[in-house]
């Protein structure tokens, strides 16, 4: 996590410098791969991936519908 935060600060600080920005973004990418956020899957339980789906469009629709939603302020 420390490496990722350092890399993100480098991206921020490289503003306007194309080469420095590209190198900093590559460093972010490498840190995220090391954390398992990017790159090849490191797990495979065979279950379908419902990430990026609305809950109402998944098998969890009934569960989601039963949740109490907080009142809007």
C-alpha cells in the first residue's frame, strides 16, 4: 500500500510532464498488480462474477429489495 500511495503522489506531482506522468502511472500499475488489484486472476471459485451489475439484475435481487434504504436528507 505504501508503494501505491507513493506512486499516486508521483502522478499528482508530475502534472504537465508527459514522461514523468507516464513513468509514475506505470509505477501505480505495478503496485496494483503486486496488490492483486490488476493482472491475472489469482482466484477462481467458479462462481459467476456479478461485479459491475446492479443488484436488482443479479440473483441477489430479492435480498437487495428487502434492505431498508436510508431516508434521503
